[in-house]
């Protein structure tokens, strides 16, 4: 862990240099509705992501082509790379971010909380391009901390057809 294993001092070290990015780009075709606005504990899924990010970041960006996300009071950024899925969302968020680091979440993770995000930040070190969660041996790219320079890799992957 960074910062001598102390989460609080690590959070303070990076607090002013992290943007929260919430990806909400899906069309809602699989569930018939926009998942971000589905309710859990009387709050939209996306609000749980916002609440988890707010104590840790100075700015939150919503990456979505859906105008409904503009009603939440945060900057809404459209996907830059059409039809590129989550790669486009990550790329668009990193390009729009004004900070060196970005915590990137999906809009549909109602069980997320600041404690989980603090642990992600605590594992960051200056040599890392990203800190990505692993669950059941699966990489979770939408529960991660990315360095801004990762947008180069996203663009390269897109250009190569990945």
C-alpha cells in the first residue's frame, strides 16, 4: 500500500488530483431501461456511485450520450469514440479529466462505497498506470483508478480494432 499503509494520508495526498468519472453509456436494451436510474434503497443506482465518489474527488464527470444524466448537476461528456463500448467511455473520461488520476465507475454499482474506493487509491503508486479491481479472477475495468496517460492506450486499442 502507498503512504506507509495509511489510507487517510494517502487519500489526502491524492485528493486534489482525482476526478470521479461515472460511465453511463449503455443503451438499456438488455434490461429495457437505463440501469443508472433503476432504484435500490430508494435511490437511483447512479446516485450510489456519486455518493461513494463525493468524499474523495473534487469533480465528477458523467460520461453518457443520454441527456437525462445532465439533470444530476454534473458535467455530462458524450462518448468520443462511437460504438467502442466501455473503451470509449474510459477514453472520453480521461480526455475530459483535468486531473492526473481518475476513479472510474459504472453507473450501475449500487453497493459501491467510499471505503472500497479508498482502498483502490491506497494501492496507487507513482509508477502505476492503473489500479484495477479483480473479483472472481475477473478484471473490473469500471472499478478502477487510472492515470490520465491511459487515454493513449485506449486510443491505440480502439485504432487497432480491440
